[in-house]
C-alpha cells in the first residue's frame, strides 16, 4: 500500500499529517494521492470533519511530478507549504513558522536540524573525506515558498530533485532555513514506525505503595538492617531476622502491586520463614510484582531510631537494596527526639515509599 496510508498507532500517516496541517493557520490542503487508486485517499478525506478544507488530486510517478500537479490549482500570490505525509508527527506550529518566514523573506524556507553525527564522504566502502558538519543540516518539511515562484521553478526543473528546495534553488532562487523540530522526523523504516508509535502511546500509569515495619530491640540477637549485619549493635526481635528496612521495602512493593502485605505473604504463621533474611523478602516481592506484570521504578526508605547510625553505611545499604530491587533506592535516617518507642531506644522503625509501573513489552526484534 502507499506509505502514507500505513497505520501509525491505529491511524494512517496521512490522516495524522492532516491533523497537524489543519491545526495550523493553513487555509486549505491539497493531497496528491496515487493516480492508480485514489479511492482510499478520497475515503479518508471524506471521513474527516474538516473535509471541506482538503482537496485530492491524482499524483504522478515521482514526488517531483506529484508536487507539480498539486501546485496547479494554487494562486500565484499565495504562500504554499509542501509537506511529506510520512512526517505525521510534525507539530502544527512548524507550519506557521515556515509560512511566516516565507512572508518575511519573500523566498524559499526550509526547516533544518543540525547534524549530530560525524559525516564521511565515501565511495563504496572507502572513506574519501570527513565533511565539516557545522556547515551541514538535515532538512525537513514543510518547505515553504511563494506559490508562483515555485510553480515556475517546477516548470523549468530537470529530473532528479529530492525536495522542493532543490528545485527552487536550481532556478536561481534563494532558500533560507528556520529551526526544525525533532518530531518532524520521516518514517522510512520499521524502526521509525515503532519510534512514532512509542511517541503516540499513552503515558504509562504508575502505582505507589507504602510499607511500614517496626521491631522491638532484643539485645540477645544480632542486628540485621538494610540487608547488612551490624556487629556490636543490639538486634531486633522478630520471627525472621527482623530487618525493618528490608521488611518495609518488601511491604511497600507488595502494596504498590496490590499483592497483599508482608504478613499475608511471609507471616509468622509460616514456619519456613523463621530466621529468613529480610533481603530475601525483597527479592521474592520483586518476583511477585513481575508475575503481576509490574516492575519497580524507585524506592525511598526512612529509618527511624536512635541506633544504629545509618550514615556511615548508607552507601552499602543503597547498593545492596538497589541491586535486589532492580531500581534506584534511597535511604535516610532520623530520630524522634526522644519521643515514642524509637525515641526511648525500645525499637527501630522504617517507612518505605515505592513506585512501580507496568513491565515494558519484550522487544520482538528488528
């Protein structure tokens, strides 16, 4: 099928391109369709609510011929913008920018982007020279011109021109540039098509969860906190290793996924969880999230207690938890100024805030 009729996220390139064109200050649009089968283009235009601003003409065998045929009905004293429907995401304000520049300069105007890559002149596999990219630009559409001057340029043009600016310049007429737009890229390959569909996809909805855990001090047990053992510090009482940081993170992950809580998944009624390392609860909660089609995006943990001091080992905790979660984890510590069980040194608490999102699809390959 003609490329302009290929669907991008459910609608054809041509239909989306017309959205941008007609959202600008353009008065009307002329679509040059395939001469062998105008039916689909006519049907597409007829289905639009703004169809009275769009006309369709049969195009030619080349782009150059199609533009010349579309120009036939445009009065000489108008500004004409020539646009490629294969650039369906072009913002409407780029049309207005180009048209205004044509009026102010009286000549041809093209949107252009700087060339980011190093550009080589080659002959087959051989590199002949490195070109000065500061003097190069990637040209886009819409390209704007005084209609009469462009028509006369086309009447005297030879074959082989790849854009309208080259036809115009070949007639000895001046062409200047305005800043282009990254969204005005041309869909040429399957990769371009996937890129456009990703840009048109709705924002991925995120979900949040909060996890809280508190354990009393037990000086007869070793202290496990943030997946680390803390020699010389009083431990915490609990069925597992009583790691309030890991427990809060696991609880927050389960909460964000709507998967219950720490007690329902790994509670004291399960003998097999006795003495279990808290970091194991974290990795198992991440696995449960993945089974539900979700992945962690970020985690923030606040540790509340007089001891231990988190600061000296913060980087260790962050590295360990970030690896277990598979997403950035931040850790902070605070006290309660002597208030409550944590302030009296009777226990340690942790609060985790978790952000998760739907797991992106696995790429299917090129």
